[in-house]
C-alpha cells in the first residue's frame, strides 16, 4: 500500500461512526469527490483498504491527497449537505447535472399589482410562484410560446399607470392584453394570471371549468367578442393536451423518470403527469457517470433534480431503484409537505408509461449519436479509424449489422440493418423469421439468417440492396462470432470482414484473434459500431414485438364467433394489437369492413 494511502487510512480509522459527509481533495487542494455516509468511519476507510474498486473509484482514490468531513445528526441532513456541496464545488468524480447552476424557471410575482411572467435562473423565498426547472432556454421558450398564445400576460418592466398612448407589438400579436394602456381591467388581468397558474400546474380540468363559466358570464353580459375569445382559448387548451391519450390510464399526479447512458454521459427524461394527463417532459444530461451502477445514477439524478424543482408529486415512477430509499423519500416528503412514494413499476399502466419514457430516451440517445456522427469529419474519421484499427482492406463504406430476438426460442426473428457511408439506410434493411431452428439456440439462428442473407445476390434478384458489405457486425462475443464465421464459410463468403461487438465491455472480437480489441469510448469508429449494433437490436426487437402482437390478436379473435381470417386481417391492419382492439369503441370497430354491431359487441366481451 502506498505511504499516502496508508496515512489516509490511519486518519480514516479515527473518524466518528455517525452519519456525515466526506470531501476528497487532490494534491492541489481541489475538491474531486463528495459523498455521504451512514457511518463515516467505515465508508471513508473502505477507499484506502486493499479491496477491488471499479475503475472510476480507483482513479479517484489515486488522486486523493487529503480529505475533510462534516458530522451531521441524520442521514437526511447528510443528503442535503452533500447536494449543496456538490452544487458548490462540482467535483470531477461526482455524477453531475450538466449546467445545473443555471436551469431556468418561470416566475410569477403575485406581490406585484400587475404580475409579470419572467424567466429567472434561481428560486427565492419571496412569495412568488416558480415553475420548473426547465432543461434549457430552448424548452422554456417553447413553454412560453404555448402559454403566451393562451394567456396574454405582460413580461415587460414598464411602470403601469394606464396612460400610455399605444401598446407595443406584443398586444398586436395577442401575447399581451396591454394593461399599460388601460385596455384591460385589473380583475380581468388577475383572472388571466390565475388561469395561467392553473395551466402550469397541469390542472386543465379545473381551468376549462373556470373558463367555461367566464365564457357564459361574458355571453350573459353581451360581451360577445370576449366570450368568443374565451371559447377559442378553451379549444386551444384542449388541442394542446389532446396528444396525451397514452396517460389516460395513469391516475393522479406523478413523474416518470428513465435514462440511457452514452460513454461518460447519461440522458435523462422526466415525464410529468398531472390530473391524469401527460402535460409535458424535460430532458437533462448527467456528466461523469463513468461505469456507475444504474441505481447510483438514478439516485444522484433524483437528489439533484428534486433539490432544484418546485414541484414534487405524490408518486415518482423510476426505471431503477434508488439507494437509501427511505432517506430520500423522507427528504422528498419534507419538500412536498405530504406523502411521496418512489416506485419501480413491474406491470400495469404505470409500467406502460415508464416504458414509453424509456423508449423516448433511448431514441433520443440514438438521435444524438446520429447527429454527432452525421458530421462529415466524424464520418470520415470513423471509417478511416475502423480501416486502420481493424486492419480492413478498405474503408467500410457499407456495414451490415445482425441480431436475433426471441422469447425462449419462440417466434424467433433476425434482423439485418445496413449503414452506407456511416449513415443508416432503412430502405435496405431486411428481416427474417427463423424457420429451421427449434428451441433456444441463438447461435444456430444467427447462422440461419446469414446463410439465407448470402443466398441472395444482386445477379439473382436484380436488386442492388443485396450488394455484399465491406464489413459485417454481429451483436455478441466469441460464441456468436464463431457461429457467424461457419455460416459465412458455408455461403462461400468468408473473405468478407466480420466482427463481434460485445455489449458488456464494448470489446471487438475478430476471427482467429484470441484477444479482443478495445477502442476508447471517445472513438468515432467505436461509436459508429455501437450505432450499427444498437440499430440491429432495435429493428429485431420491433419485428419480434410486432409478430407477438399479431399472434395474440389472431389467437384471441379466433374464438370470437363470426370472425374468420379475412376479418382478423382487417382488424389487425386497422388496430395492430389486441389491446388496441379492446380499447376501441363499438363504433370504431364497426368502421372495419365486415364487423357488424353484434360482432363488435362480442369482441368487446372477450377477456384480455
């Protein structure tokens, strides 16, 4: 053990055993890591003892030259102090919300006679209402574009006395009701602000009821222009939230949170459900995630995000569990002033909602990767790097990726995706239903897919989509690669370069080489291979899910009297899955050719 670590260990053994926060510093006295502990002595001591740590922790410990600590009276106090110190010092080895010092909020100062709506970067205890945080200026601008068209409010700093001769352009754009010129009564303006607050809180039902009553009153007072304006406002609000059908089954107020990692960053999406409606989402970036466990990433995000937000719902749906759940729940309850539950849903509508968040964040990561790789310099670098590092005869202008998807060998399918010049070419994608392999044998299934793929040739089909690739990528390690190589030999295509990309360590396996190749996480070449691998997986899973839905629909409808293969096919084409058929009304079912009222009623009576 190095002398430095030995001296730090001696000091750590003298620490108190109660809860607290520890601060690790490097030789320049710069804070590099901050953590909390139920038992300070045991936690800090563990860093400097002979034990295996993950790579990130090993790097951190190697840079520690000194540490400080704070003793607190409870785990909850330790959590709050840790958050405050991380925000202050932003240590390199902590997971951090990117740019969290400046998340924007919407502020409505109700102490003003004519309340304004402002964009601010921090929250104060000044009696104003704050909404946020928003991820960035772009998302808060999008929110303002929506609310200003529905609730025209003032955002200027003009002193209001009602005597200005003419309003500004905001009035002409119907984004402000011009209290500066006396064009709106004070009570009416306060009503607009109250309606805006209801909207930002997600209380659309309450808001629509309030607006409907205002419309009736305006009509009764023969203020028909005002009544028509409110009517249009109600329609606009209904259109804004009309896309939220997927959250109808999810009741009450809740947040749903999921993330996906990409190298040293994680993209997190938070979906907001209020009054059983999905009212919006925000996207955040975490930096410094390294090889942290999913539970730790989720824990750090929950702590940092809810320390900044103004809204804590009673239920928070999580993709992964958090560490110190009871402590975090207690802390959130103190912020909310009521009960808060953290839950990782396993089934039902809550699981469906979280699955949607997961799909969104995964697609977001893919789009970001595509965007980064789409730059000409990045593509050129990636292709040249793959040629050099993998010893290819030429740059891989056409790369084909393959994957298998099945559930215990049932309904097995294979996917083939094509990337040309570093970009996906969806028109050239192909999918295969496994025909010759029974049971769970992914290796044999992969072999079947490759043999069938290379039985297709340009000369045979007159289709350039079957051009031979410059590189074949298999999702997997040595086992999958070995099966793929046998299939290529059977197809007399063994001269085509082939590799396997194992997901666990992102190692590249090539034939006749025992040791895998490791490229740095920042490598454009590795990122391109990851994109091909992930796209092959997505395409295979999507095809498999589609087949399952079709099989479920057909097998279930086969028991309904009056529904034969043609009507099954018509329902399948219209609705896609049995759950969608069950959710459809009798009237919508009758819109499908051949479905009578009696048959529709029988379908609605089928148990799912």
